[in-house]
């Protein structure tokens, strides 16, 4: 059967359903294709939402455990893994049901199936006779977990991020391969629930895309908690044995071999550009599987757009949402373009790590003269009052104009706090704009102003740094 529609969207993740809903709101007839039964994509079903539910559980356990220095002592928690898993599942179910209801209210036609191109105006639904004939298409097909073929993923004890979120059991010894956001977030959860954690990282620092000093408070904290963190180390082999997963290492401080009850491989994601027969529509896909687009999110084919993970880094839901609105609005004749000055990144670890704008590493490579202000949270009344003094806030500013170039935060609620700096960058704020904005006291948010005052040399809560 041929189903005709004005706009078809492939994939119902944060980018896909946003694009579909925005186009529908602007008057288009929209068809949304999702290969799985539930809407919401990776982020909602097996990514950012369920992981945050588990991380909240971990946070409660950790806060109770560390409350003794406040004069409050709790008994050891009785952790029911089934109930922990059920809570996570219920949260996901509520949100997926909400998206389904919103699609129905907007009269978006949802088709369940794997859509692939057969031409620049048609899609076929796998294992179905249905053909979708469209005027405009938005590709929001996302990405999938990157797997190393040599690793024994056919053994349930070798997990990817989706497997880890299923929380089947809590292994006594867990190896996390990869020092990025996903691996470290899941390490936080499993450590709190009782696993002995080892992390192995090929690079010389955790969360390599962030500045090392911003990650340092996290590193110092978990180094005391985890069994091992092996930097500059690679996994050379992985074999499934009856007694566990035997892993070979190559690195200065790592053993030649060690055996773990389970292994989580979290080394990134691969875009799905090569998995939907783009070539049949004439859509360009590069060697990595990314689809190049312009600022209107148009591909090289005039009536086909692409958004989200599939168009390039950073692979973040909030980037996809903004790209989605641009694509939908351009299709509907609006003058719109994706022109973000910065896209914030957050690791929901304990403590959290967040950054936005330029990193110090990037500014050095680009040869940009900058001023830096660093405020340690050990001098924050609010941070001390909640018993978490390990954090820091760092601001980076243009040496000539004082304009904010970037900011990094490590500490409690860093993911919430980074929004102010992101807005400041988009507005072109300078040091005075931030430092002269009165922040409530005592709050963690005022560390943004304190870091700026450190760069200015006007701070009174600490001794100002000596200017060269």
C-alpha cells in the first residue's frame, strides 16, 4: 500500500519527535516512522532518561552513606534491585506514553517499522508491503553502540550501555572499558549498588573532551572509591571463561591479565547513516556514517533533511532538538537556521562535570589569548554546607575584550549550573556582565560570578591572583 504524506520523519528520538511535532504544529501532514514499539528513541528508552533514574537512586544511597559527618547515621540500605529496575521502567513508560499522546493530539501518523529509502521520494517499511511516498523527509535515525568485533558480545557478561541499564544483576567485579560520559555514569551506579569497579582508558585522562582540571575533582574522588583506574591503557584481548571474562591489558600500571564477573564496553556510538539505504535516495553519507548538512539541516538532496546524531558531533539530545525545529521550520517556509555558538556537555557522575563554549585546550590550539578565573568550591559556603567541597568553577575570557569564551564546572548540580554560562556565551556577555549580576547567596550558582571575579582580579572572598 502506498501511503502519501507531506513530511516523513525517520526515527522518533528527541530530534525525530520534535521535528514531527513542530512540522505538524505548522500545518503539515506528518508521518513518523519508528522501528521499535515505543517512541522516544535511544535517549528516552535506553539512554539518558533511564540512566538518570538510576543515578538518582545512587545519589540517595551515597548521601545517606556520607551523612555521618553531619551527625546523622543511617543503617545500611536494603536494596531491592527489582524495585530499582521497576522505578526506572515506570519513568520511561510515563514519558513514552506522553509522546504517544502528543503525536495523537497533533494527528501525526505513527508507523512502526524499519524505514529505508527506495528513492528520493519513497521509503519502504521492512517486512511490510507499505511504501511511504513523501514530499519532504527528515532523517533522525540516530546512532548505535560501537562494538569491537573481537570482543565476545555473544556472552551476556559482556555488556553495552543498553545491557547495563537493564540491571539484571550486580556483579562483584565490573570492568568498564572507556572513560567517557556513558561508562563513568554507569560505573557510578554499579559502584553504589555494590560492584567493585575497574576503569580502563586509552587516553591520559577521563572524559578526554573536557579540560583535565575540570575532571580532576571527579578523578580524585573515584580513584579512592574504585579498585583501579588505568589510564593510557588498552585492552588487548577478551575471552569468556567459565569463571569470568578474562581481559588482557597493555599499559604501564595495568596487569597483563585480570578476570571480571562482567565487562561494560562503553567506547562511543556510531551513526546510522549507512543503515537506511541513503544511496538509493542520492543522499551523501561519509565514511563514518555521518550525513553532511548545511545550516538549514538540508542534505545534498533538496527535499531531504537530517538532524541529530546522524549529522555529527556532539551526539547530544539537546542538539538534536534544536536542529529538529530548524528542519521543520525551513520545510514550512520559515527563515530558520542552526547557528548555536555553543552546545553544553554534562557528565552526570558524582560529582557532575559540565562545560560549555571553548575549552582551555581548544583555546591553546587556536592561539587565542585568554584570561582564566578558577574558583575552588572549598571556599563556597553553600558547597561546604552540603558537605561537598571538592568542586570548582572555571571561566575563560577573551584577553582583550573580556568576552566569555567558555566555562567548566565540576561539582554538585554542575549540569544545572552550566546553563548560565551557555546563555552568557550566546548573548556575548563579558566579565562585567557576569560579575556585576547579583547572584543569590549562599548558592552554588554564585561560583560562576566568583570565577569571573578571579579572572578580573576583583574577588574579595579569596585573595585575587597576581596579574602578570
